C-alpha cells in the first residue's frame, strides 16, 4: 500500500438508469493498489450495474471515473482493458461453443508471424494458467458448453488474470465453485493483492468476502449505504447495513444510509 | 416415392452408426483418426444417394459425364454456401443471395457485352477481368450496405435481406429493362466450364498431385505442432489412413474428370481448327477438372482458412456462441457483421460469374430460388440455425447433396414440381435427423 493518497480507481457520483429504474444513483466508490474492496448488497442492489460501468459494459448517465487520479474515458470494454481493467462477470460471459483457450484469448488472440491464429501457443499457455487455478481441469479441447459450472467459472477467472490486470473486478467469482476451488480463488486473491493489483470483489454474501476484504462498500436500492474498513466493523454491523441500511459508528455513511431521527 | 426413401435413409444410417458404436475396434478407429462422425455420415448419405440413383436410372448416374456435370452444376451454390455458413453461424440469415447473384450477373453481363467493348475495344484481353472485378465490387458494396443496416441500424437480417431479395431482383430488371444479355466474352465463359472451360488431362493431374502434397503437408505440420507443445498425437497408422483416404479421393476425382471426353462435334471442330487429322475411332480429349469447380474449391479453401485460422473467423464463431460475451471481450461485433455480409456479397458475385458464364447469358431470373438452395446446403451441411456451429466443407458437401438429388431426379424424368416437394421434405428431414444426432452426442 504505497501510494495511499491517489486511488487506483475512483468512481464519483455514478448514476445509471434503465428506463424508469434508477439502477445506480450517485454512487461513489474507490480502490487503492493492493487493496481488496468488497461491494456488498442484496439482490438487485445495483452492484453488478455499478461495476459494469467501470468495465465498459454500460455507459453511465452521470458521474466521473478517475484512474490514478486522471479522468478516464471508458466507453466500451476495449477502453476498460486499455486501463488494465479485467472483469469476471457474474454471467461469466464465455462463448459456449469454443474451447477454453479460445475463450481465454477472445479478443486478444496470439498470432503467428503469418498473422494466423497461433492455437498451439494459446493452448499451451491456457494449460499452464488453468493448471495453477484448477489442477483437475483436463478438458481443453472441448467447447466450454461441455464444462461444469465451476469449470466454466475457472475459465472466466483464468481469462481475467491471463493478461496483466491492474484492476480486477470479480462479480460473484465463487458462486459456482466447490470449497476447494473457492479456497484456491481466495489464495489467488491474496497473491494478486501482494502484486499490487486492486480488486473489487462483489458478493451478496458477507461470509464469502469479509476475511479477504480490506474495506467494504454496501449498496442498497442503487445507492451506497456506506463504507468501512473491515477492521472497524463486525460482520453483524455490515449485515445491518445490507439489510436495514443502518450505518454503524465505525463506518462512513453514504447517500443511501437510513435516516436516523 | 422410391427416390424419397433413398434420399432419407442415408441420414438415418448416420445416426445409427454413431449411436451404437459397433465394438471396440470401430470406436477406437474413430478416436485415433479423429474423424468427424457427422461429416462421415454426410459422405455416407451422399454415396447412398449416388448409388441409389445409379440403380434407379439403370446405370446413368455414376458415369464420368454425369459426375462431371454434377460438379459444375454444384459450383455456384457451393460458392455461396461457404459464405452462408458464416452468416448463419452469427445467427443471421441472408435471403438476398439469389437476387444479388442476379444483379451482379447482369452488371457483369452488360459490362462485358456493352460498355467495356466500347471503352477498351472489342476483343481487349482484360474485358473478362474488368467485368468480373466490377461485379465483385458491386456485390461487396451491396453486402456492405445490407450488413451496415443490420449491424448499425439494428434491423433484423431476415427483414433486411428479404427487402434485398425484392430490391436487387427489381434492380436487375432495370439494368436492361428486362432484356437478356448475351453472349458473354469468350474468356469470361471459361469460368462456366464446358470443353474449353476445363483444364485438361495434364493440368488435372498436376492439380491432383498438388492436392496430395498439401494433404501430406497438413498432416506433417499438425504433427509437428502437437509435438512442439507435447500434446497427444494421433497414432502413426491413423495418419497413414487419413493420408490414404485423401489420396484415393483426390486421384479418383481426377480420374473421373479425365474420363469424360469432349463431345464429338467440339472435338471435330477443334481438330479442324488445329489441323489434326480425324482418327478412326474419333478424337478423345479429356475434359479434366472444370474451372468453375476449381473456383468453388478455391473459395472453400479460402473460406475455411478465414473461418478457422484467422481472428475474424474466431470472432464470427464467438459471436454466434454468445454475442454478449463477444462484445464484453472487446470484439467489434458490429463490424464483424458488416464484414460477413460484405464477404457474402462478394461470393454471390463470384457465383454469378460462374452462373452467367455457364449459361452464356445474363438473365432476369438468374439465381431465383438460389437463396433457398444455399441456405439448405449450409443447414444440411451441419450449420446450426441456433448459431455458433458450422463448417465450410460441410456446407459444400450439403450443396453437392442437394444438387445430386436434383440431377438424379432430372435423370429419372421427375417433373419440377415433384422435385421441389422432394427437396423440401429432404431438407426438413435432414435437419430433424441432425437435431436428433446432436441431442445424442451431448
Ligand atoms: N440491462 C438492464 N436493463 C434493465 N434493468 C436492469 C438491467 N441491468 C440491471 N437492471 C436493474 O438494475 C437493478 C440492479 O441490478 P444489478 O444487476 O446491478 O443488481 P446486483 O446488485 O448485481 O444483484 P445480484 O446480487 O442479484 O447480482 C435491478 O433492479 C435490475 O433489475
Ligand atoms: Mg449482480
């Protein structure tokens, strides 16, 4: 945690609505290098929508995004990747009909000196990365459709860490994983954190993320209830924030905090 | 009715062979050679259709003459089917290919018959090439326009190309106010086949040898690549089997093409023109492979390369599998769509060149219903309308299956209305069997 003053990512007053629904309203959130920030909230709170603005999947209606203190133009997923933002989507966003290697390199294929796809090299690298992540994984030649939910999730995670990410967004990354694979992802997060990568970890279940996270942001009905360092609050207090929007003394209230009389 | 059962049973055999692996040996053979059983089923179907017609026609079908004609008749739809695969893989459809064929054919017709002779002189050697390029450019522009409307204005491809079907057919009429343009330029006509438009015995053998060398090179290269990264390799005997099957196919095809001789009047004219004395038993000049067939094969190779070896092809399949994932991966999915339709337009123009050259005329009705045969070829060839699945080779084989059915029925003297009924039923049956096959393969 070297550069404590300048956040890696700063999203300020982000708003986005679909039709009449304010999916995210004036949300402000930040992330420092080597930090794990958990974004918590009930189903439909707006977590995925908020981080999709950062990953370029959605265009915001209002607000600013700053990367390393400078205003960032993120209009599509390609822009986000240029800033070193890699995303594991909740829906995984894998192409079912092609194999793991094709998915890992989708949009960034390795090519031979002739300009053709270097499938062999891509498969070799894929075997290596997947070996680190999920040593039991063997089905490299099959379309991803033939994989289990957890194996598909491993593919999505591998894709995000394959290219040197500086900012990693993980939207419910362990939803489909077994205990062993979940632990592996936990180790991976700690390792990436040591390398100075900033990680947004999205979840609706506090138990998944509380021990991994340095700070938590809680969202409710599209608004940020508040944020806190995990060392300053208890799980129960965070649970109160998620369910009731009640901000404990150790946390900083946001626009979505329950108004206390 | 008899021919109907003949054309459907082959597909049925395709499902049974895979559903019930006969013993260990067969299963091991397929695993070792990595042969696609689906493709094998299609080849089996084709062979059964051929043999069935051969028997029904009393030995007229499997003759050098008929097979050679079959290859030429298939060429135009086969060229378009290679592009239709990419269109359907991305969950789109192109109903306008027949009309684009008609329009670009007419453009090439008037270019070589009316405008270019005035501009360049009557027998300028470049007329055919300029006309061809002109048609290709027009086809590409039409495809680009349609692709642009589909991708950027978000009008469904079904509607855009249905509109195109009407617009380009109407536009064809306007080029000459409905008049047929003929004859075509002699060099241009070579693209249509015939005695002149075939490469003869020697060149056919050269092409055959090159094809055999290419097969060896491909197998050796694949082995080498797998070795480089320590991937499992096919057993050596399997490689030999594959190479052997390839050789037999290629050499067989060349022999058939060389066994079909020029018609006697053309040969006589040729002999007179070149001062060759007319021999006792007549002059037997082999046709060799027809140029339109070479064009179709070239189109197939290029399109397979694009679909499997280039980034563009990878994107096409990824978009077909999951459009949202492709977009999130940073692929410019709209531009890929535009390029697919542009490519389709170019292929329509190439098909139009073959078709106008073969007919020696550009007519208003050229390519009518071809959109349906093209789509049917792709679908019979294993392209899934759900997107994400399909091969170029399969689609070309599908075109051959369709054309075989039609030619066979013509040989049997079956009327056109009944031919259509049969083709329609076969199409539905083939796709149903394919669905069954896929459901079991899962
Ligand atoms: N593409 C969209 N079109 C319309 N409404 C949307 C869209 N995406 C999200 N929403 C709405 O925005 C709100 C927030 O959704 P979001 O997916 O961000 O929730 P979430 O916090 O990620 O929930 P979960 O824990 O279930 O993943 C929901 O009410 C949802 O219906
Ligand atoms: Mg979500």
